[in-house]
């Protein structure tokens, strides 16, 4: 089984090879905001698949994860460690994080 770290490294190779690291890195904070916006656009595409029933939901959600992993790699953040730490904190929270739906 491939690890989260290996997946993060694998998708980052493609990201770098297609010029994304240069594009977002050279613009500093604006690049960070733009890249996070692309994660949001992938979420919108997944929502559109649900709304219309047209498209491939697993591909759209995979795009969300890939873009997030690449953002974290560019920022030199280990996704696996960050996810495990955040999950540890979430386990301690009350059901529905104290919010009514």
C-alpha cells in the first residue's frame, strides 16, 4: 500500500513538471491565495456533479485532494502529519463540533 507521503510526493512531481510551483511561488501571498482559490473551484466542480448528475465525482474530489497536497508540498507541510494531528484534535471535540446543522 502506498503511503500518504508517497502520494504527496508523486503528485508534486507532476505539479512541478507542469510549471505550477514556479507560477504560484513567484507571487508570494497572492500565489497562495490563488492556489487556495483553485482548491475551491475544484470543490465547486464536485458540487456541480452532484447537482447535475453529470461528470465524475470521484475525479473531482481527487482533484481537490491533489491540489491541497500540492499546496501543502509547496509550503513544505507534511500532509500526513497535519491530517493526523488535526484528527487528534477533532476527536476531542464534541459531536458535530458543537454546531447544529
